[in-house]
C-alpha cells in the first residue's frame, strides 16, 4: 500500500489540533451501549450477549424465511455488520478494558460487582471504566467506518 503524503500529514495534524474530551467521550460510549446497541441487536436478530461471544463472519447472513422489503434487509445487514464491528473493536482493546465492557454491557454487572471482580476501589474502577470506554471509541472509529464517531473533542485554540 502506498501512502498519500498529504493524507499522512493531515493524520498527524489531528494529534496537534484535537484533544479528546475523555469524560464526554465515555458518556457517548455509554449512551451507545445503552441505547443504540440494544436496538442494533433487535434489528440484527441476534442474541443479547453478542459482545461476549460474537458470531462473526465476513458475509452478513439474512434470514431465509419470507419475502422482506429491501430496506428491511439492508437494515438487518447493516445492524449485523455494525455488531460485528463492535466485536472487532472489543477484541483489540486491552484485556482489562475488554473485561470491564463485557461485564458492564453484556453481563449487566453493577459497579460493586465490577469493583470486586477487578479488585479495585470504586473511584479507581470509575477511572478504569472511563479508560475502557475511550479505548472502545478509538477502536470502533476504525472498525466501523459508517457509524458516527463516538469521540467528543475539546476546542483547542491554535495561535
């Protein structure tokens, strides 16, 4: 693969001009898992524990029954592919972050259970959870190119 020098320079500038708001990004990831993720599961017609043990393939599967409208099939296929991207993103983050996201969003563990599982105080667990949510936002951005960016950026004054 040959790199486009102009695009490489633009990529590098992103690190200078944009600073991620980690608190707001974590909140946006929580919203994704609490609102968008359950809807994706319903649309895709898959089990609720998808991020725990995703069944991923390169080709989306469509149901073999009935004659559905093309829009409904597209919705199902995009939902399945988005869920596959969620699984890929979770696979590439750190082990501790993976355990946190699966514990909270797939196993519905409360904060005290998570603190016990990780052997952390509540305040330290909250920091680790925020870190996990930000790692997910980083990974998901490049795993799922069609989904909105989960990052929230701070405004930086360039002088």
